[in-house]
C-alpha cells in the first residue's frame, strides 16, 4: 500500500507564527544562520500567474507542440531529434507537423540508439545548437543516461565555463496505463540529485507551454518530464499563455489551490489527484492548499515552506518510489526550515516499492489514488473536521 | 519436399522444370549441374527489398568473419627514414616538418618530466603518449585550426601544435588558479575553446557520438571544416562507437574518426578486445570508407589525415582511419604494464620503431636538421618544461568561489547559500580548514 506513518515528534501545538524559538536539544542553530533562513524565506511575491477569464481550452499535447513550433520559428539553432519524431509525427504526436514545416535538418528521425542520439545531441549543443531530444519514454533514456549526466550536466563545470550545454531532454515519465515495469518508472528523483541539471515537471497546458519555452531558452541542460496520460487532457489557457513570448520562471512552484489547513505538494499527474482529493476534503471541512511543484530542481523551497508555515501540516504526493524520492527531499527541507511550525508529522505518499505490475488491479494498488491522499490528509489533521486546533 | 521427391524421380532432369515460387526453373538446379545452372541463373530476378536491390544466388556460403589476408597498412617512410613518395616530400614544407618534429620531442619530454613529477607526489595523476608522438603531431599538422577536435586522452600533441604552451599544460595538471580549468578536472583533461579542442572527458568513447553532433552543427553552418574524433582500440568496443559510426554515416556527417590501435587497453591485449581484423574493417559495416596506416610514420599520417579531411569536407561523409602503433607507455601512472607484458617487447617498440627517430632520420637527410640542433632542442625543451612545472606549483590554487560557479550558467540561490555558509564556518573554525585555499 502507499500510505506510510512517520515517527511522531514531540511538537508543541501552539501557534508558532513569527520568530522561530530555540529549544535545548534541537540542533544548535546560531543567530547568523537563523538570519540567513529568515532572509531566504521572504514572503513569496505573487508573481504567480492566475487564470484570467480564459475562454480557450488547450490540450497538453497541443501546448507542447505549439511551444516547440514557436521556439523553432524564433531561433534557427533549435532543432528536434528522436525516434519517430519526423515522418511518424512523433510517437505521441507531440512533434506533429514540424517535419513538414522545418524540414529534415531540423526534425531529425534518429536510428534506434539512445546512447547515440543523446551523445549526438550533447555534441551539437557543445557547438552552439539547441537540441530538443525526445525520448520515447524516460525509461529508455537509461540507455543514454551517461550522456545526460556525464556529458551534459557536468560539462559547464568541468570545462570551467567554456562549454555550456543548452539542451532539453524531454519525453513521457512515470506511469501510464497497463504498460508494465519498464515503461512506468518516475525518474524525477534520479535527475534531481544531479548538480548541473534542471528538472521540470509540467502539469497543465499552461505549465507545458511556459516551462518548455523556458527550458529551450535556458543555457543549461534541462530534463523535461512529461506524462503520457496528461497529453490528451484539456486545460483553460489565457491569451497571455498563448503569446509566443510566454515563459514561466524555472524554479517556482504554483499554488493551484489556496487553503489553510494542510499543504499538499504534488507534480505532474498527481496534481490532478491532489486537487480532486482537496474537493473531497472540502466537503469534510478540511481546506487543503495544493502546490503544483512545476520544478523539482531547483525545488521551490520558499513556496513550500511559506505554505507549511501557514497550514502547519504537510503531505507530499508522487508516483515515484518512496526511498530517496521527491517527497523525501521536501520533507527534509520542511523539517530543516520550518520544524517549529509543524503541528503534525509530515506524510509521504508514493508509489509502492515494487516494479510496476502489469495487471490492472495490481497496477492500481501500486500507485497513489485519490483515496490515499484523502486518508493521509485526514491523518495529519488528526481527522479533525474543524480548522487547526 | 517436392524437390526431394523429384530428385529421386527418374523422370526429372535438366530439361524438366520445377515451379520455384513464380518461376519455372530446371530441376537441375537442385542437382547442381554446372552447365545448366548458368542457364537457370538467367531466369533469376533481383529482389527489391526495403533498402535496395539484392540479387539471389543458389550458392549457400557464409561470409567469412575475416579475410585470409589482413588489410595492409599504408606507409611512406621506412624504418631508416627513406620516403617512398616523392610527391609527398614536396607537400610538406621545412617549416611544417620541423614544427612537427620539435613538437614530437617536446611532447615526449613533457611526458617524461610530468610522469616523474607524479611519481614524486607533485601531481596526482598523469598519462603519457610515448610511442604515439607521430599520430599526435602529424595529424594535428594536417588539420586546420577550424577543425574541431574531440580527443580521448592520449592526444595532447594536438593542443601543443595549436598553441597550448607548456605552462598551460602544467597549470591544468597542477590544478592551480592560472589554469584554464579552474582546478575542476583531473590532470590531462585539457580543453580549450580557443583552440577548438573539446575538454577531455573520462568515460570512454562518449566523445564519438558527440563528435557526430558537433559535425551536424558544422554541417548546418556550412563551414569549411570537419570534426576529428580520436579513440583507442579498446574504445571501439563501447556501444557509443557503434552508435557514432552508424549515425555519422546516416547523417552524412563530416567526421574523421582516428583510432589509435596501440595494441593494449590497460592490460587487455587486442586479441582479447575483438575478433575482427582490427578496427579498419568495422568501417565497412557502417558504410564508411576506411584506411589502415602506419601510426609511427609521420608522413603517412599527415598524408592520410589530409586526404580524409578533404573527403569529409568536400563529400560530406565520415572517414575511419586506423593508425597502427604501440603503447610504449604504461596505461597511466596508475598502471605498471610490466606486470602483464614483457619489458623486451616494450623496449623493442620504444627503440626500433620509435616514430621520433624515424622522422628525425628523414628531416636530417633532407638537410633540415643536425645533431647540433638536436641537442639544443632537447636542452631548451627540458629547461622550459622544468620551468613550467616549478611555476605551476608556485601558483595559487583556485579560490573558494570557483567551487560553486559554472554548475549552471548563473549561480543559483542554493549555491549562494552554501558558499555563504561555508565561508562563515571557515571564519569560525579556521583550524579545521587548509591554509592554502584563497578565500
């Protein structure tokens, strides 16, 4: 099952808004360091984009396609490569129409070798092109992961700034439906440990457009983790989002739903589950704040901590495996930065610790479901229907 | 089936026909009568398979794994320094020849002293190119400065030719502040954007698909230059080798792959590395023109690399060069090769087949070099190398800031925090930190 209990800390339940109090027995946090923390955790300026009175709907697939199209039109050094991206219009049709428009030099159908085309993409980036490398799934990217990490992520550092690698690695990540163990793993935590990489996890069409454009324009290597099941989902998009210069900042999370009782963090497909769980919880008097992480590296610690300092409770949700996962990092961050604000132990919801089974019933048990999020949230609220005690 | 039945049936023979697919062929096809096979063959058609026409044969034969005769090795200078090619003699000017020669001597001298420095504990690691100086300098001489080099690690002569000074080499190896590398990489992992030499990377063969990517970029720029990627015999076993060659051919990439087949991959001899006739035959498997050359013959290397470069640029296709040589060096300072090969073998290659000696004989015979110049050169280079090492050692180490920069283009906030935190800790506990790090 996917629910886990944490050790119960001896936490005072008084309201700890304001200055962090020092206690004997905590790790000694001396004054200058605290000063750093408070400086760092400045209130999050609301540069967040809200949906304006949106009239248009757009699928994530179209969002990605339009973003690619616009960036390729604006910058002739941007090109796409991968298996089936050209003639076949993309294994998931993300690159539809691009071959016709830009020709085979800029939409390259590659032979089947992830190691090969990942390396080639990096080499092209060394020399000033801006490749967007598509993996049919990030599970297959493992065959080229040496190039992602040793050739792309570390190059700027190892070459002392002489070689930057403006490359984007994109493709579906995480679970789909009934595709088994070698097509279902979430690699967010893997890539997010590597200094030199940026790791993005779009959820909505707005995320897809804004983050992909930002990724392509970024001078550093970006791992762009999409989700197959989200490709066909429609989201409202404002005119601002549709503008060809629309970019979202890398490293900033979005508060998808404001709340005061508990903070739920999620990324990619799990954001929709978290939002649905929040609706269910609302009926039971629990007002949940849902954070769409958008970026795993850099992780928006400021937004997460500001939220937890407000709600005093945290539940993290991810499809990936629990150990050393994204939730582990978020919990550690919150415990480090906002320990005194927590009214309950932190909870992680993650995928079961098994290679993903194929059978539909088993697969359902292997990944977090909406009910799991609801139950965990109630637990951290001590099943209390009223606002914080 | 029907054929077997017919074969035993006395009513069939050279004049009777058997339905073979849509064709009627004489029954003699199954008996193999030479006279009638010819007749039958004219009835056979080619087949338009995906990928092109292929003609059929009734002879079942397996292509041999290797041909009886190994691919011969192109050579110009013999062991005594006599050139077999008059034309080539006139292509290389005295200036170029002497720059090549002194480069080879400089490389060898630098290697000797830097290796010793590691043994004395002044350097953490070093890797020499003994015995492969001709490949280094002659191929460098045949290229233009616009050709982008992706080397493996035994090709520092390329940088030397292009203008990297002994001081530059020393600074990188000693990891000091003056080094272009900001102390980031281990010794011999040189790189220079100015000299179009991509920073050396440790994982083997990764530079090969990268080279194809760079070539792809050059192609799109329509530049009059190519990419040159080096690899050793061992690297040809890596998956990246196959992906790179295949891709280069498919993409019509202007890459020249130069394989230094020096017989050894640390302790693995080539007989344990592959079963093919070296690396030259592998090019054909990918549709790439290839050539085998004597890697210890500076003139042959120069000639072949120059031609390969022209083909790659003018015809926009990859070329594979296999340069046969011998790794006189230990693999690196972490290796003692006498543990797995005989000292006699090493000595033999070091003396009898020294590429430096052979080339010297040629330049001397041309009247361009003498014993006097030889001893002057050796003295001069020795002095310069020692001076470079001493200076490099005296230089400051890179400052603390350089630990955190260049991870990304812009310094991210978490690294700013970490650096601040580290500085404060050093201030509070100076006794816990080394004194020689500039803050």
